[in-house]
C-alpha cells in the first residue's frame, strides 16, 4: 500500500480536491498554514519537507518520520504506511510538497498523520522561498546597506579587506542564516544580523566620540562572515555545520580569511592585527570560543552589540505569540528563562 499510494499522487494534485483554479486556469493548490492546523481535521497542505527519516516503531513496523515547515512554523509528520525497503531519495529534502494528512496530536502538539504526499509542481516550487521563515527586510536592500557602511570606512586598507571579503561572499550572504538553530536561524538571517548591528554601532558611535567607526564598522562586517564557511546552507536558509565548521568554527576560519585577504592586499601588520583581534575576541570568553577577551574599545563594543542583537532576536521570537501578561516557554539561549510580556495597556497621556 505504501508505494501504491505514492503513485497516485498525481491524481491527488490534479483532482481539484481542495484546489482552486488560478487566474491562468492552472490548478493551484491552496494550503493550510502550519500555525492554523486544527487537531482532528484532514488537511491538504503545501509545506517544505525539512527532514525525513525511516524508523521502526515499537510494533517493529517501519514508518517515515518527517518534519514539515512553512513561513508560520514547523510540524512533525508520520507516515505509518511505508514498506521497509522504501527509498528515501523519492522524497527530496527542502522541496515543496502537497500533503494530504490528518492532524493528530503528539505530546500536546499537532502532528500530521500523512495519507499522501507528493513533490509540488514546478510552478509552485518556484515560490518556495515564501514558505520559509525569512528576515523581515529584503536581502537586496540589506546588502546595499552593508555596502553603504563599508563605503564609510575611510582607512583604505581596512576598507579593501572588508570589501574583498564581502565581494567573495555576496551571493551566499543573500540567503544565509546566522545560525543553524539559535538566533537568526532564518533565510537572510546573517545579513539581517549584520545590518541591525551596523545600525546599532552607528548609533553608539554618535553618543561616544572616542569610538573609531572604521574599526567598529569593519568589526561588525567581518565578525561572522565565516559562518558561511562554518555552515552549509541551502537557498532556503536552512543550515548544517560543515566539516570545517565542526573542526575549526567561524572565529578561526574568519581569522584565516582575514590573513589571506590581507596578504593579497599587502595590508600593514597593525591593521591586520586589530581586525583579527576583533573577530577573535567577539565571543568574549574562552568557553564561548574566544581565546582572548576584547582588549580595545571597538572590540569591546563589537562583543556587546553582537550580544544585544542576538538577545533582541531571542526575546522577540520567544514572545511573538505571547499575550500581554503572559510568559514564554523556557528559552534555551537565555538560561531556560521564561520571558515575560509586560501588560501596561494603552499609554497614559
Ligand atoms: Fe560569532
Ligand atoms: Fe554575531
């Protein structure tokens, strides 16, 4: 039954069941957003397949263990009707699928019991980036802002190093997340992180005249660039650690890259040293990956601006669906704290 039901997927997509004709006359599948799934319903959804694995149940029967996602969230899925020799390559990852499933519960959360699933038609596949959580600003706009800040660096050696490192990574920077699962683990999350940090850095430099913006902007621009080497990410912004990422991490890779580019440019030793120090110390402590703590003002500020941006992201993310007066689930990156949304009502004038 397992294989057979997959063969009739085409009729599933073409049947018009829960599907509406688009203006062009082609069949267009209308999905149910994951955030709106209701237990007990049978849905025809359109989701990205994030992970899939063959497992064996306690009854010794094989089943497919799946995770689906869309821009509104993630939901686990199970397909209980597969043959043990089922070939997983029939279900390519990070593609859009039409999914017919019953919404059950598992550990008090929705879980899809999949009846049928099929890779979506090319026409729908083209819109896949709208089905993954993405940074709220357009990548093109953010990239332009990044280059604007890089252009404000007056020291020509520092500017050349920064521009060279940016140019090499421009394509990937458009979609890379800033993390696999922590802060900014969304499409274009790295770019978003860097842009918000640049704005923060700019504002702080406006308050404290002793800040050298050449150094601070360069530090922000360079500090996490090697995350694009630390992780392999798909154009959907979903990432996993690369071999170099696992063995070296983005700080060491970043230092190596600064070294390489600086040699090409023939930059002076002091410039190379201070740029390396900023990247090296931005996690502040050895247990977080920095062998030396920050030792000049811009390195110190870089560390704090980085932390502020990650924290703001984590607060916003944890509290986005929490009503005033409510607490979030424990947040791992914040020592499992339950975060609170203050309930002050309308401002009193
Ligand atoms: Fe970092
Ligand atoms: Fe960072």
